[in-house]
């Protein structure tokens, strides 16, 4: 109808305008989440704020949105030529005023490192700091100056003498790392000279515009704008929440049970950055041929919470349920997730052939999810404070408790998995892997159980056969040779060789330091 055509044209024009206003190339600032925070929503918005010189009309970038004081974020500017002298106004707090400053909120100026600075400049401009690996790349950039909030609602003037860095490329890094419910924000503005400016559109509004555009494209099937959405999806500057909405729209326009199940993961900070990129690229290119490999990688690296969400989505239709059951049978997905109520209910509703018998067979001997271990994981996650935890101290904890079986940076043994890049898993998955080691076990590291003629039972990781003996590695990392003539039975177990009592034998403080050490070993930044 004429009305239908009019609505289509109106929607297309509106979606186009929304995408144009959110173009990353036109933005001077971008936000990245603070590692370890549960709520990673973008807090930065634009507001008028009074200054100590009497000015009341100037605009500031502020991390105190209505009802969002506990939100955190790291706001970075595009690179600019550093002037000999730079001033700006800063307001905000760093904890309750009757207590010492927490040093969680700060404004910094960083010097873009000479090494590859030309090629990296685009990454800074586009906000490619959304993960721990990229953050470590930023930390390689020299800290030139920093200013702490004045613990005052009224903005105070800050002046930096930057003459020794004049003419070189640098950028602002404004950090709100305080997730408290009061005195937990900061605001910055009135830059002189105006090497950067306060934007007209709030940074946290950009994502809303992209999400709105994605919803219009999906609702009205605006095929003309699909390339724009695909481009935004693979742009590292696009807010992660917007990426989730865009991914869902694109797979809805081109249905496929695997990509449809993977799409929500694009909007999850807990998903390793490399996996998010793989999913985004597959969806943007409609590459369903790659989806099976990505699905395997997802179950290998995701936390149990996200594994359950992925499995539930897969099990929502017959084809997806078959994919899930096959992965469990091949050991590529943990069979224990089939016992999760949400997953099992979906499987039963989808009615694959012989579903009850298949679930029973696949979960034979598999322990039901441990509520006590999950409680411990949740408690350790909530208590983890990246500002207090120490990676250098954590290295000592690792050397004592982990190095007999694991290698990192070339040090240690390779009895269990090699751990270079392990920090890319994120805090939640690391907690699961250490506190509940039987939750996600790679088939290559399943334990071998050996029953002996004398009634003894030996267990360990199978290493090799040596003539008339087999060699196992035990939980202490030591190799044990067992004569074949003494063996009554040999069988594989789905459990890990790693002990389950690290939550007990390592103190909470030492455990936090261990997490800091592991998180510091993320994947190499992409070039």
C-alpha cells in the first residue's frame, strides 16, 4: 500500500540518520569497560556544570548519569598534537569525603608510543580498547600527566606544563573506576587550547541510536542498510550493547540456527574478545560455513553461565538441538549442561529422536552442577578488586601452586594446558577453571584411571607408552610409570587431574593476586 511504502521510506531515512550520527569516524571520544565490573554500561554523558571561576554554562563530559553513579568506564579521546601548556576543568569525587581518596577515579594524559604509533592511531580514534589485551597496549603508552578529582561538585581548573612533549601525539584517558553508590564520579571539560572538545551528543547515547537503527532495519526489512549495520558490527568502536542488537537483527534477516544462537554473545563483555570478533565477522559476512567451528570454540572458552545460555538457544529448535547433542557426544560441549533445567526443558520441547535415552547416555556418570562451588565462584567474583590485587604477588602464588603442571611465559611444566593468553578468558571463566576444574575439561586432558592387581587405583594424565609400561602424570606434575602386567583395567574419565580444593588451600587475598596475574596474561593485541 501507499501507506506501507511511506512508512518504509520514513524508516529508512530515520535509520540512515541515526547511523550517520553514530559514525565512529566522526566521534572524538570512546568508552571502554573497566575490567572486572559486573555492570559495563557506558556512563558518560554531556551536561552543563558550574566552575570555580563562576562559569555556569559550559558543557562537561560526566560519569554521573541519572541513577547511574555506580557505573564505571574508561573514556579515551582521539589522539591530538600535545601543546606546550594545557588546561581544563575537573570536578568529581573519589570516595566518601571523610575517608582517604581511593585513587579509583583519575584523568590522565598518555603519550602515544612511537612504536607503530602511525598505524595504531586509528585504533585510538575508533576506541579499540574494549578488552584487557588492548588495555595493556594502552598501558605501554607513556603516562605524561594525571589529575585526581578535586572531591568537589564545582569544577576546578587544572594546568599542565607539557613543553617537553609539545608536538607529539597524545590522548586523554578519563577513568571512573569506582562502582560505589555515592561520591563515585568525575567530570571534565573546558579544554584550553581546544585540542579536544566536549561532543554535542553524549557518548552513552550513541549506542542507543545504533540500537534504534538496528531495530528499524529489522522491523522494516531495510536491506539497503544491512551493509551499514554489518560495518558497524565489526567496528571495534561500536558499543558492545549495540553490537548485540545489530547481530540479532542481521541473523533475523538471514536465519540460521547456529548463528542465531551465537548472535547474543556479541553483546556480552564476558565473552573473550577474539571470539566476539569471530562471531561478528561471520554474521556480518553471513558466513554460515564458519559457524560450526565458532560454535566449537564458544563451548571451549565460555563461562558456564554463557554455555547454558548458548545451549538453551541452540536447543530451542530441532536442528539446533541435534547440533548440541552431537557436540556433547563428541566432547566439544560439556555433557553436564544437558542436566541444566533450562537446557533440558528446551531439548524435551524440541523433541529430537530418542531424546530421553540420549540425555541419559551422554550424562552417565556426570555429576550434577555443584551449587556450593557456584556460590564460591560468585562470592569470589563479587569480592575481586583489581585495584587491590597484585599481579607480582600473584606470580609467586602461581609458581607455588600452578607451575608444577602449567606453563606460562615459558616457565613451568606442560602437564596440563599451556596458559599463555589465558587472561583473555576473563575473570568469570578463570574463576570457574580454578575453583571448579571439572566443569570445562578439554578431552585432551581427561584423566586416565588405572586399576591394579593389588587393588590400588592410579589416576593421571596419559603421557605415553614405554615398552611394557604406560606413563601417567599425576596431580603434582610428576610422571609415574606403571607396568602393563600389573593393570587389571584402564579407562578414561571425564574429570580433570587438577585438584578441586584451591578455594580452600589458597587464601582469598592470595587467590585475588593469582587472578590478577592470570588476567595480566591476555592475548596479544591485534595489529
